[in-house]
C-alpha cells in the first residue's frame, strides 16, 4: 500500500464519514482535519485540571503495539489513553511471542481474544497499520503511530495544532520543512496536512541526497539553498537526521550538514520576524539546530509536546466513536465486508 492509495479512505471512515481508524492523512478532507484540531483544542484544558481525566474511553482497552521503539510517542499515547480513562497495555515486542516465532496475525488474534478495543501501532514497515486494520476483527480501532517512511499522522496533526495556536490560520502561511525529508514519515504527513488546510506555500529545504525523487509531487516546492529558502517564512520545521535509516554516504559529515542546513540565529533572521520554529524531536543540537534557537523566543517545540497528548486524545476518542457508530448500524453477527 502506498502513501496515496485511495483505498485507505473507505478503510479509515464510516459510511457517514466518521473516523474509525487513523492510518494516514491521505483522503481526509479539510473539514475532518479541522474537526480533529477543534476536538484536540477542547482537550487542552484537561491537562490543566487537578484530576486529568475524562470518561470517554472508560471500560475500553488500548494496546500500544510498538514494533519500533519510541519513548516519546508511546508515552504520549499512554497518557492520552489514560486521560480518556482507558485501560492501557504496553506490549514489549522484543520479549513478546512475535520474537519467538509467532506470526503477527496470531498475536493480533490473541489480543482480540482479550477484548481489546484499540491498537496503537508503530512499525518499521510502511503499510503495517493498514494491514492490521484490514485484518483485525471489526470494532477494533487502529491508530498509526508511525510506519516506515510512509506516514506519522498524529505527529503532523499536533504540528498543525501548534501552528494554528500561534498563527491563528493556515491561509497565506509560508512553511518550510528542513533536513532529512527522504527518511521522514513526518514530513510526508506534514506536507499533506498543510496543503489540505490551505497553506499558501510548502517548501522543503535539503540536499538532493536527502530528498525523495518524487518530492514535488507531494505538493511542495524544493529549495537546495537554505538561506534562500528561509526568506519570508512564517513557520520553519526542522527534521531529525535519521542516521539509523541511512544507507551509504548521504552526507559528507554532520559538521558540513550543520553549516549548510542547520538552523542558527543568522539563518532564522532571514525569515519573517514572527516566524515560529518547530521540531518533532528528539533534537540533535548542533547538528540540526542551534541551542539558542531551540530554546529561544521563537521556538514552540515544547508546545508541540503538550499538544501531542491533546491530538492523540482527539483521534482516539473520535475513532472509538466511529467504531461504535459502525457497530450500532450493522445487524448483529454480520461481519464487515
């Protein structure tokens, strides 16, 4: 399954357009993306309460199914589920039956037999959450927490929430995504979201070796010179260099990458004075971004972390609502086709 496979749309949505899985942003329209942002906005204040809980997923079981490690993403999904009052199971794949020879399908069947209601899936293979969504028992919601180079939809949406909070709109905004676009599932989802929400221009700034061949077809312009690309920007999103995914000599050195593409105060000064600085984390200081910028007044990186919990609460509650609506519409005992 590719990033632009139209079959993902009916898989993700109920017959009346409600979310039942959250696998990719492809096929989701502006109205639905805005609904996710608005729902997340309503959850922001939950984190400010003395008792940080709402009962929307009380009695539901959420399984964090991470085949690829990510402390930050798993922690925010766990917090989001617990704030929705769900029971949470974190499955350690390294010590699970899949590492002992049991197939993924068998593992899923066993989890379904435990009456699981939602799987949050992170996997190194593109399309794995789609496979699981097509394979699981109807009524189990699947949330993509990042798959291969394909998509990271909740990260993109928390970035959109952060932009909307600080800019108030998407129309007219010039946004640049800088760095390792080639290996970034986040960048693909960000480009899709920004275009759907009405950004005026989406640029990618990177060396040719760190860009996919078809990058312009995703809906962006390409700039190889960072100083040129920073002009008139409203938002700059720095990406992490994913050295663990790189094959061959794609960079001469980290020092050279920082000289040409690292964000420092001098380069940031070329953007609009109100330009905000973002990074999905974890940050490699002195490689992708200067500490003075990461910790500076234009940085909204910590806001992104806070918004991650609210976005994940929104997506989880909406997907479960869609699953329940689907279940109520279908005659008892009739499986989904």
